[in-house]
C-alpha cells in the first residue's frame, strides 16, 4: 500500500509500505478520510518521544471494511484499544486502562495510508448519508465530548448559566466548543490568536471567536492547546471555584499558577482521549446533526500530506482541520 511515512523531524515521505494483515478479532479498513491531529504535528516537529521515526502517523480515520465478516461496512475508527478486563475498563473508564494502545504509536502503524487494521469492537457503523470526512471527526470531537462531560459534572453551576471559554481554535478547541453547545452551554468563546483561522471560526455557529486578551473571567475553561502560556491564561481567567479542563498536549510543564488555584479553589482536571461510550455518543451526535454542519474542514490528497503538514507549521491554514484522502 502507499502511505505517508514520518521519517524524521519535519520529514514525511509518501511511499510504499507493506500491506497490514488483520489478526483474530480485527478488520482491515480501507481508509477514505484521515485527519491531521495536533499530536501528529508534535511528532512531525520531533516533540513526541512516543512516536519515533519511521512511523505511519494518523489516528482520526473512517473508511470501509475490506473482507471478513464485516466486509463492506462503512465505519469510523475508535483508535484506542484497551484490555477490557482491568478495574478501569470495568468501571467504564477504559481510557485509563494500563494496557491502552492507540494506532500511530509503535508497534501500531497509523491511518495515513491506504489501509489500517483495527479491532472489530473499535469500529462504529457510519450511516450511508454521512460523508467519511465528517465521520473521521468522531475522534477529535470525542476528546471534547469527554472533557465537557467531566467538566459539567465538576462545575458548581449548570452549563446553561456558565461562562465557557475554550483556548485554541483548532479541531480540538472547535470540537469542545460544539460539544459545550450540545450539552446546553450558551455563552461560549473560543480564543484563537491566528487572525486567518479566527475568520474561519466566525463562520461556525454555536460560539464566538475572540483574540487573546478579550476574556476577563470564566466559570469553565477548556485548554485545547496545552502550552505553558495557555495554562497561564487558563488559571488567570478562571473565576474562584471555577473549573479548568486540560486536553492539549503541547508541552509537559509550566504555566499553572498553583498559588492562585489553591487560594481560589480552582479545580484542574486533566483529560486523555475518551471512553468507548464517549466515542459512540460523539459519533451519534455527528450523525444526527447535534454538532452542527461540520463543514469547517479542508480536504487534500494524502500524496500531498507533506505539504499539508508544512502549511500547518507555517500558520497559513485557515481551516481548523485538514482531512487527507488516500
């Protein structure tokens, strides 16, 4: 098969790779759409030791099952596999499984190729009228769904009455904002420093896009970026007794004002991916339209994937998400 292979810092090569072979309980999925995630960018820049070169990146994908008992099924892929037997899995918090594994991390190749293998239990059926580019958004939007669900449970006021701020106007941030709206929030602002992207965000219903510094105080803050600077902003604008939900994995240290968080009893919750139920619930919300038109993506051929990564790196991409098509 042809695949976009990460071969070193800021180096991606579109070349032939061995065809993947499914094992017991797995299916071979012919990829129709695969999104570029922030974590793919971190690897591309050499900032993610979990994703060493050479490696096929990509874990936001949808396509059609090839062969086997589910041959021909249109599916979106939950890329996070878990053991199903540990205490976390049995408690419905399977995203915390000690044996969790996501495609695009060794030894599992990712979805920036013609095909990928996936456990059958991780495949979610996609209705015939839903484009694959929308179905592939289930993974990044599920991260926001998970964060919003946990944040609403921790908040001391109903979401309908809360001032909500999302830091970052990429797909994670936009998805979190749309999930906030689906959960009942009405006052939602997305902070995005890139004016080109902010202009695109202005066309999306459900929230208001603002420049950094435009927000003074919030009840619930979701950091979809995860840099020291965005964590500093989050702790500065969260009101006493408020909640910070941290999704972004930009960098590992710095930014939190621990003294203010302690004195003002600000709750900080880190979130990682989503549970299997969160993923299914997000996919259902996509399919029935609760998360909006989802028409804010840009599609490019997988063969031009290296240029897509370079354009994101240069800050010239207006869309919150680029979808690659083999």
